[in-house]
């Protein structure tokens, strides 16, 4: 038998774990069994537990709940390489790929066609994705005090480095600022998101959007890694000096996507993080011969959080993700993140 077949032979598969079972100052690679597949095998989550030498908080790092959003996986690998459990206070639970079937299929969605980040916290007896979500909550999230969920834009679109967080929650707010993002989008995690489900259970959480899908972008990955390490150092879990924020991020109190109303070839003009004014032309659709069919103008002043890059446009394709700047009123609850309809994600995680 070929040696590579057994390269991960030493990684133990468990159904659940108790953090006290791991040695102080140790790194443990595990697989946590999730569900059975169609040949009676196991679909299991790769997990790394960094258990420190002194008591402290439990931080969860999660990536690729959308299976094609990959920068976060590399962020987590870099954090694992950087953090020395012999000098760590508390525990870091790392899940570089949450949606294992989606990751293997190169798709955003789970392998039953549902968005795993719309079915949280799942159901004990439910559909494929609901059961998987429920087990993720009970087997991983149940251990956590804090969580950083790493995402990217979706196929055919690109994002700034931005954070979604409830900025009226003091813990989410400082975790968000530690990411040194270009933009913070102030909202609660919508129903069904991992962030929302974790916050409902008292796990202080933010969502970090680290660039573009289906790729590793090394600068974005480095910025994302710095953001995670900043949170660990602010919590005194590691001794690194926290990197100072270069400037205040732009805070958006709401956001939405503009969609095309005709089919054709789409060209979007503004760059990421550009500020645009009411009435400014942001995109056009041409017919296949190059003649202009329609222009799209900004309905109000805002900042470009994300934008389409894919020119092939069927009616109803996304154009820009427009953030609306504003000031946060700490006495008012954060707005909900757009409609919950999974097919019309108006800027939800
Ligand atoms: Zn995502």
C-alpha cells in the first residue's frame, strides 16, 4: 500500500471531545465524525485543538462553511503554525473546513443543495444539512466562548476585507476593530447563520469576509491572520503585541445588493471600497454585440463593499454590494441583516 494512503492514519476520529482530555500545552489533530455517507463511510471534520498551559477563554476559528471560500482555511493554518500551546492561555479550536462535502465539490452549498449558513442551528432529526448543522453546534460550538467565522465573496464577485458584527455588543465591537478592516457592517447575524446561532448561545462572534472565493490571496490571508492574532492577544491568550489599527474603518449601518434587470454582458465600474454618490453610473449591461442596453446608477451615497466581476449576466444578477455609512446608536439594537429568504441574501453572512 502506498504511503500517502496512510498519511493521516494517525489522526484519531472521535464523535465528541472534552477539552480536559487534551494535555496542557499540546496540539492535537483530530477528526470529528459528523454524518454517514452513502457508502456507509464517515464524513468527518478536520479539527485542531491548541490547548494552552494556563486557563483562559476558548476561541473557535471556523472557515469554509461555504465550501469554496478558501482564504479563511489558510488563515487558520497560519494561526496554528504561529500559536505555541506551551505559551498559550486558554484553548483554540480550529476548524479549517466546516462544510466538508461542499469543499470537496468546490461548491458554496452543502451537498443537499442548501446553504449551511442558513440552516444553523439545525435539527437533531432533520434534513442532511440540518443534521450536519446541529452536530456542528453540539460538537464544536458548544465548547466556545468566542468565535471568528471566516468567509469570502461568492463566485463571480470580490470583496473588501470587511467584518459583519453587532457593534452595539461591546465584545463583538472590539473583535471587529481588531481585524483592522476597511469596512465594518453593523448588523446582527441573520437567522440561520453560524454567527447568529452562536451569538444566541452566548458565544461572542464576528464574521470576517476575507477577499475572494476559490483562491488563496496571500495579502488578504496575512491581514486575516493578523486580525485573528490581534483578538488572541487582546484576550491575553498569546503574548504578541497587538498591531495598532491604522485607521478607523468605515462603519455601515446597512447594506444591500443591486441586481440587474436585463440580461446581457455586465460591466461594473467602481473599485472595492470606493465611495460613490447618488446618481453615479456604477455599471452597464451591453448586448452580445456591444451595444448598450442599460445603465445602473447608485440610488444613494454609499461605499462599495463587494462587486460582481463575472460579465455573463442573466436578469437578476448582482451588481454591487452597497454599504450605507452611518453612526451607531449604542442604545438601539443592531439592525437585522437583510431578509432571511436564503435566495435573496441582502448582505447576510
Ligand atoms: Zn460565505
